[in-house]
């Protein structure tokens, strides 16, 4: 198995932080930021007692800053302790079915299956046809050996990440190949939209600037990389205000201090 730092702990807060960071972000980028974040916010309470702006600043380098806002709001909602019930986890901001089950498995070692994109690829190829999310979850749960959910799910995840890959699966190296129905036609990958020049890139540039200093509304277009397109800059910045990441005061934008 891959030697990943969050695999050396069963602290549910550390596991939750890692899973939120890993949403749409590759492992090598997450590792150093996870270490720094856990030093800054080692407990649920330390995160909840900090400002939202501080959490967003500590998120630098990961992108998708809405996740930082959700994590801070979840910390506030938890009241100091990560719940160990599925429904309670699902009620937290930014926590979906996969993340909730990942905490239950990797922190509390409950006998459940988790379905990330890598595991979904493995299970879909084994079935030989596309599976609905409900079918994937049912299959994942059924495969878990009793009392070994942590190890099983980690191994299955690594299998999808390193052997049963999206591009060129190495079927000869697969320890789970018996009964596999894959014939090269079953794909579940989703192409991500182009980042360069996108609204997402402009959002990232603005938040990166706001981590260091306030930004005047008149400077938004230049800061976001769209000189001459003030309307677009103000539209995208307004989305960040609506999401609670950024706030404005007297024509100046800054990171929101508290949610």
C-alpha cells in the first residue's frame, strides 16, 4: 500500500481533513499542505475557534477554496467531536456520501465500503457494464471482509490508482482479476474542463491575492487576469461573496472573517 501520512492515524479529524483535501486534488499536492494544516489546526475545536479567513489562508495551494469554507463550518457545527454516525456526518457542510463513509472506515474502522473514482473504476470493470451509484455502493459494501474494512478499502483504492488505471490498466499485476469482465470498453472517467482562462482560474487568483491583502473592486479585473473585462471580474467575484468566501466593505474585498 502507498505510505500516506493520514494512513498512520485513526484521528477522525485528521482523516476528515485529508478526505476533504483529496476531493479533486492529487495526493502529492495534498501531503505537505495536510501536514501544515494539521499543525495549525490539530483539533476540531482549534479550527472552529479560528476565523474562516485563517482557514482559507491555510488552504493555499489546494484550490477549490469552497472546501475550506465548508470544513470550517463543519468544525463549528461539530462542537469539538467528529461524529461516528453516517447521518450525522452527512449533515455536515461539504460532506457527501463518500467522505462520510471514508471517515467511518478510515477513522472508526466500521465495516463499510467506500466508493471513490478509483474504486468505482475497479468495480465497474469487474461488472463489465456501467453501475449506478447505488449499485456501486451495494457492491462495495458486500465485498468488505468482516473486521478488515480499513485495509480492504485502502488496498482497493490503491489498486485503482496504480494498477487498474484509467488509461492503461496493468491487468497482469492485478490481485483482483479473477472474475473481472473488463474488455476495454467500460469507462467511467469524466474529462475536466480547461482551467486556463476559466472562471475558476480567476477565482483562484483573487483568493490568492486576498490571502495577502485587501483588493479594491476597481482592481478586480487586473488581479483576476482579465484586464479590460471588469464585468466578468465583478460577476465572478460576486459568486465568491454569495458563497461566503469573500466579503465587501466600502468598495474593498477581503476574505470573510467568520461564516
